[in-house]
């Protein structure tokens, strides 16, 4: 599935978000608005009553064709805190496993007057395909598609960096590990560059770094000491062994020796550098427990920030859909 120009799908005729499929191609203004909206929702998490009525009466369907406990649970919590009705579709027992096509499943869900699909799929471009083919006024949120994109994870990471470091313009960010198979890394790079980060680095063995990665405006390193020197943010990635077609590493122990984030290797970065990880963490493979649980780690803050960030993109996409519907009705009335 080859995704088309995201701006032809993601934005309504007024340039407002109506789907959230990728960070690629979105303007700095929209990404900043997403962060600001998420920031406004953070305070609601500390109230005794955490819900707001923004999606009251709307039905959100979680379509997870690929397992992910953390992403699915944060989307479900986000939708509930926006006062939406939630339907979790059990894909393993759904009609698609019995031979029904994806489009037939979607059309059946549309006939139930669903308002939003949160989609996670193993095929790159699946969320774009769904957004192109469903009826109008249904918002689609990409919760991860193949090796292509994971925009809400990238944006909760941007929210975390913003809250910890402030401006993006004056920081250096290193993304370490399996860049080749990571949809998170691609979404992070697009977001960081758009938000004004001028020094984005990727670190890993040649076998795990795409050959054309520097065309995205990043610098590639094969050495942790050189790559981490002077950085303010270190984002670790897990080895995506389920997506590796061939043996790309000699061994996990050798990988950890060369590219694992340990107390010793973290010292190459700035003293106040923060450590991030989208999860799940593989301790002793890409990160030392002393670092993952240490004072520079903001990994649990990332998890907490996932709820307000997903609230933000869901609220904005539904607002864009409502705006487009209103404009269409006005045009028809003329």
C-alpha cells in the first residue's frame, strides 16, 4: 500500500486536521497546535473528574490488526476522557479472519454510524488506504502502520521534549538503534525537523540504518561516543526482530556492547541529557536498567504524556471533520 501525499488526505479545505496519519508534510503551525492542545489536556489528568465533553455522543472504534497493549490502552483512555463511546474490535475473532475483506469490515462499521477509527496495522499505508476509502465525516487516526509511521508516538515524544527542554531550535537529539525497521524513528525525524531541531542524529550499525537516511536532514553515526557527544536528548529504540528478514546482527550481547545505552555511554551526552524510549524496553539489549530507571530517564513521563497527546489529536481531527461537514452543508444550501 503506497500512501499518497498526506496533506491531500489529512487536512480539510480550511487546512485543519481531519485525519492524523503521519507527521510528514504537516506544517510547524499544526504540530505546534497539537503540542499546545495536548498541554492544555495535561491539567485534566490531575482532576478527580478527568473527563471533558468534547467527543460526547461520538463513537470511536479501535481497529487494532496488530497487538499493542500500551498504545491501545492509552487510546481507549483518551477517548473515554473525551467522553466518547468506545468499541474495541477483536480482530483475531473478527470477520476479517474468516475471509471478509478489510473494506467490507469498514463498511459494516460505517453502517453503525461510527465517527472515528483508530487503526494499527502491519501493512505500511493501511491507515491512508482506509482514510481514502471510507465515507466522509469519519476521522482516521494512525496508531502505527508497518514500517511507515507512528505519528501519535512521535508527537507524545515531542510533547515530552518540549516540556523537558523547551525550544527545539537549540537542542541536539540522537535516535539510537534499529532505525531501519522503526516507524517511530521516521515520524520522530519528520516532527523534529519541522519543529526546528537542526541537529538530529541517528546511531546504529550500518545494517540497521537506511542508506538514504541522510536525505531527511539527519547525520548518521556508527559509533556511540561520536554520535552521543554533546546531545541533549537520547531516544533509544528496541530491536524489531519480528521485522528482520535476515540476520543483521552478530548477537544481542555484541549489539549491547556497541550500542546499548549504559551509564558509561550516557556520559558522552550532555550532563542534563534526558533519556527516552517508546517501549517496550528490552533491558540488557538496548538499555541498562540503571539508565532506564535513573534520574535522566523520562520514559514513564512519555507514557503519561501519551493520554493527553492522543486526546489532542482525536479532538482536533474530529473538529476538522465537523468543520468540513458544516462547510459542505453550507455549499449545498447555496
